[in-house]
C-alpha cells in the first residue's frame, strides 16, 4: 500500500454556484446531474464530467468511465452502485466532451462542496487531474505547492480540514488510452498492455475502502 504524503490544508472559501457565468447548463441536455450510488462503504468516487450518453439519459452511470469503473471495482470485490457514491467534478456535460475549464470548475464548486458535506465520506477517490485540481491543488501549501497531480497518484492524503482521506489516482481515460502508431493504427489500451499498471490502479482504488 502506498505511503501517505504529509499534507496540510488551508481553507478554501466556496463561491455560490454561478451557472449563468459558466454557461454549461444552457448547452447540455441534462444540467446539474447529481451523485449516484448507495455508498454502503462510505467512499465517494469523483470523475471529471458527465459523458454524452449520461447527458442524454439524464443520470450518471451510463458513460464509458462508469462502466469501466464498475467492472474494475467488481474485480476487487466492490459493488459500484451498492458500496460507493459517484459524482463528477462538474454537473453539466461540456460541449464535444471537452475538459471543463477553470471558470467552469470554479462556478460548480459549491455544488460539489455540498455533495461532500451531505455524504460525509470516509474517503474520496479522485479520478485524474480534473478532480485533483478541484479537491487538492487549491489546498496545497508549503513545499508541495505546484506539485503535479501525477506525483500524488497512488497515495492517500489526510485532509485535516475536511476530516477525510483523499485518494488521487489515474483516470479511467488514462487506463483506457490506446497507443497510437505512425501509420495511424492503434494498440491495446493501457490496462491490457500493462497489467502491472492496471493492478497498481486497482490497488489504489482498493485502499480507499480500508480508510476510516
């Protein structure tokens, strides 16, 4: 199991949700999607943003990220819908499934803060750079300021203010990224071509369920 980083948070004041300034709610089909799952093991998993299929269905859990995550968790004995809570960093799907920008993350901060406050999870799994930049990066102080997200992947971070563990790890997109070849061909996704890396990722998920 990975060692924790010594980490101290500073208070981050959340702004009120500003959907008008963000604009995503006006260009997606299903705005402000909420969390899913029963959370019996009191772990919250945060992805980046809703997918086009989730936006169409009006509920999280239908996208490729959630389907892959459900399968991976099953391999380590965790039921995605029964044992976990799941939400995304922003509640609205950005156009063309692009990554949400800084202003959009800021506008949606209060929504996610309220989800975390309501659920009070023991641990929060951060899938990739986007939720890391929301949850960890603004709270880093001292010598760790500016440390990239990837340097935290596979660790567990005690958040002193929130009273819970943060578990930054690779995103589903990282695990499913296919190698590109000069002739235009594609190789296998990372989780298939590097089983050791895939095991490391699953172990980082598994450790979140051991933290209380």
